[in-house]
DNA sequence: ATAGGCAATCGTCGATTAACGATACTAGGA
DNA sequence: TCCTAGTATCGTTAATCGACGATTGCCTAT
């Protein structure tokens, strides 16, 4: 089954199947740490806004995101790095630009963890 | 007239009907800040664990929470303050003790905001 | 009235975060 | 090739966080 770019996710290649995302429970110390880590990643207004922009397809490229925010390019890049490290966004090199998109696996995971608190 | 504990024990008095919780949208800059604030509050493993303890009724009194965690009393108190300030827990004076419980309005709000990202 | 226990607050310290400008890196175009 | 544009990283600074012990304040029981 070709991981063709479905209408919803065009920007980034298929997820590398993060191992952590498979054998996960929703409770216990590990789950607590995981939720805390994800929550911390969205614990800043700029990062929430970036996530929203990506989920609404308002922007997909780093420079677009920079244009939308009242922050320096380096600061935005750092926020993107944090989101990426938390597993909430993915990126792909698109020529000179870098495209970002939501990592739906991570977002699902966050929602699942929050929902059972 | 000991502190009576009714079975389903809502530990705390009815919610003071926080004004912010009524006329809220799920998008926009305000919603971004609100979600960031709530997420930041649960962006620490100890606070996630406290929320879980409260939601599972494993503990309701400050001293019990302190006993469950490998942290000093003052540290736990600070975490509780943060959760309370974010609107995720409420507290009530129960004689000498202080009872804590989930603020379901705040939790619902968090879940709603997360769900539409 | 006072003693004792519980929780909040204070003061401090080191670690982390957020922001910026400057610089380095990298891929395309001249 | 060299230049340029788009990103990432580096280095710095101020602010915030997390943890602790000590202290304070408050209730209850004695």
C-alpha cells in the first residue's frame, strides 16, 4: 500500500513508526511523564498557535510561520524544534524550504492521555 | 459533627462559577493562551500524578499526597498551588486538613481545547 | 492559654527556558 | 563557480521553574 500523499497529509513522508508510540499504556509513571512532556511542549502560546496554523493548513513552510508570528526567525525555529522533539510535528526538506506538518500520531497520543485524566 | 464524608464526596464546595469559563471560544489568541496555560500546568510529571491521584480518589488530603510523592511538603504545596491557579483543582478547608479535588470544569475545558487542535 | 500538627509562604539556589542577533550551513540559481 | 535565500545553530542575557529547609499562620485538642 503506497503511502501516497492523501489529501490530508501532503507535507511530510510517512511516519517512521516511532517505537514509543506502539506499546503504550495510558496510566502509570511512564504515561505521566509522557503526558507531562507533551503538555510542556504545548505550554507556550506561540507553540499552540503554530500547531493551529499547521492543523488549519494556514502555513506549512518555516518562513510562512515566521511571517505570521511576532518573533525572530531563530526563536520560531526553536519552537518548531521543541514541537518536533515532542513528536507533535514532522518536517520535510522541500527544496530550499522546510515544510512542517502535524504529526497526527503524536497528537492522537496527547489527546488520548489527556482524555483519561 | 465530625467532618462527614458522603459517598460520592465532592470534596469541595460547588464551583464558584468562574466567569472565564462561560463565554469561551475554542480558537483565537485567547484560546491559545488559555490552552498554553492549562498545558503548562500539567507539564510536570508530579502534577500529572497528582491529578491522577485526585481523579482516582486515591488521595484527597494534602498530607496524603505528600506521603505518596517523593517530594518535600513545600514542593507538593507549590505544585498544588499551580494546579489550583490554573483552575484544574479546587480545595476546601476540612478542619485541620485541606482537601483537594479535581475541578471538572477546568478539566473539561482542557480536554475541549486539546481536542480541537 | 498553650501545645502540637498541618499546610502555605518565604528565601535561596541551581537548572532550565525564552528571546534575540550573529553566524554557519545548505541547496538552487546566476 | 560564486552568490543568495531559507533554516538551523551558537552564544548571551534575563526571566522563570523546581526543589528544599525554615518559618509562619491557623486550627484543634488538651
